C-alpha cells in the first residue's frame, strides 16, 4: 500500500481538509477471520457498511490525510491541526493508545499530542504503525518483535516472545523523513532521498542482499529470521535520489528522480515486474520504465498482496503481478483498462483496489465485507467499476486495508450530505474505561481481546504460510 505524500505547504495551500467516509467491515477483531455466518445480534451491532458512510464523530473534523496499508486492519486519519486519529484492530497496540483494546471510534493518539508531534502522514503494517511529523521525525507503535518499528532494539527475545510498543516511540532514522511505507512486518523510510529499512528480512524486503535467516537448531531445521531493529540504508540505490517509495505486503518499490523504478522482495506471481517469478534481495530496476517510458516524478505507486501499480506517462496506469483471484499472472508491467484517467490517489488492500481520479472513485477486487462500496446488490468485481455513491465530486484521497476502504472527500462533494452516517458502538477501553469507572471490565476486555486475537492471528499466519508454500510450488 502507498500514501501519496503531500508536503504541509501544498496541503495548506491546495487542500483545506475534508471529511472521511468509509465502507466495509466494522467488527475489527474478527474482520477477515470469521468462519461461517454471524448471528443476528452481531450483524446488527457490527454491520458491513456496503456503501460509503460518514463517521459521526469525524463529521465536524477537517481531515488532512488518511491511510491504511495492504496488510493493515486499522485506519489512520490526520487532521489539519496535526492530530492523529486511529481506529480498528489493536491486538498488538498498533493504534498507539497505550493498550491492546480495539477501537470502533476514531480516537486521538494523545501521546503524540503531548509530544507536540504534528503528524503529516503514516502507514499501517499488519500489527504496527509508522507515522511522519512536520518536523521530519518518525514515530512507530505496535508489534516490534522483528524490529519493524525501527527503534533500535527488540526487548522481548526467544520463541513466542513479543515486543509491544503500546505508545509512539521515535524511530532511529537519520535526517528528515518525508514518507514511510509498511509491509506485513517491515517498514521503509524515505529520508533525504535515501531509503532505509527495518524489520523482518524474509524474501529480501530489506533490500540489503540478505533475508537474515538462520537455522536455530543443530539437530533439525528450524529457519528463523533475525530482527533488524535499526533502520539500515538500502545501499544498492544509495547513489540514486529517491523521491517516492511504496510497499505491498512482502515487496517494495522506489522511484528515483530520473524516472527509474526499482523493486525488490517477494517475486511470486511476478509482482516485481521483472518477467520472472524470483525473489530479489536487492533493488532491481524494472526495464519497462526506461527512455520515453520513464516514470513521471509525480507518479502514483501502490502495492497489494501480490500486485503492483504505477501511473506512467499518458497517463497510463501500469499493473503487474497476480491481479485477480483467478487468472494468469502478469510478470511485467502492462497497461490497464484505466489508461487515460487522471489519477491522483490509489490504495490497495490485500485483494481490493481503489482509485480517486477526476470526479470519480473507481474500485474493484475480491471484497470480503462490502469494502468496494457498490451497495447490497454487488459485492466484488473483477474489473474496475465506478463507486456510484461518490460519483460526480472531488475525492482527495483513498485508503485501503483488510476489509475496508476509506475516502477523503471534499466538503463540497454533492453526495456527502446525503450519505448514510455510521455511529459505531461505544468503546470500553483506555480513556473511555477511565471515564466510565470500569477499569476492571476494561482490563478484562483487553485481556480477552489479546487472547482471541492471538488465536486468530495464529490462524492468519498459518494461512499465509500455506499461501507462501503455494507460491514456492
């Protein structure tokens, strides 16, 4: 998933803030994990929002940016005052509120406010979050077992041990950070036109020529991956002036000021664009984008679970990788059906895609909770389709993740006033627990959330391992 970075000057001059609309699932702890039909009571309390909904608590808040991530099941939104709101899944503290209780409602990350951190952008991994501030600092929170938060250390070590950063912690990156990107359990920082990486090096996603794996047992084979907790310079493109970065779940992209696009990491399904299905442990230039086909400086980049996208000259939206649940792999960049559209923002969930272009929003993919915003009559689409509920007005930005899509919409959009309003159930945790006096109940709820989440995440990881085995096969 890639967030098209806007400098705070451009943000203040051209964009005066908008409103967040969202569609998809609302039962965050079970989103994408539930097996079988939900009971009527749960369905009523946590409905799937099949059309874009306004969020009651944010209706009067001017939002500057939104973000998710191709592996994220939580949402980020920053307002014009620099405050960061987060909500969604929180089993590892990835919301930054000092606990592991999920949030149904957008909630301000108070620790960042107390640090006078003016947040301008961010990105979510599966269980961690990294943000950028106006001053060029970067903070991270959530699961840090692989060092993906880039704080320079991993406190919990050993099999099954977890290092949870429940509140924002400063990332150890040199210079001023302008953009971040997060995969499942790694992070990238763009700092003074150089790329830094930290986290789990599986598939070579750190771009340093190694996957940092070793055998942990002498008598048998048990492959583990060394945690890389201090962001390391991606040396292979250190001589390039990198201006944009993006990541999928297990692969990365970087664009330099000469229009060269590099990719590295998991090469399954052809998602790296090199005409072969091979992992790349170092950045490799994609041959398609050379000469007259060099990538424009303001290109939109985005990555999903097994797919990649780049807006080239024309404008022409190129795509490659496994683009549909069923169908052949595209191992090199090819023009999509969206060629000719003036695209300003694109976001990928694991297998869903969203674009803001001209006065339209276009979505497609394999939805699990109505996150494409088509309404009750259509759930998924193999081909790009307009989201009619938002047709005819300006949508500044889109964000996506597991089971949700969010839209940052101009206040003057003709369909905002008539859009349905989502009033999430009250949260019982963190500050809300303290206000209600229900600390014991809150602690119990948090413990239950962690226990249930651990079981669900184990199932999720086992499923991912099966998918990885299928890729290798």
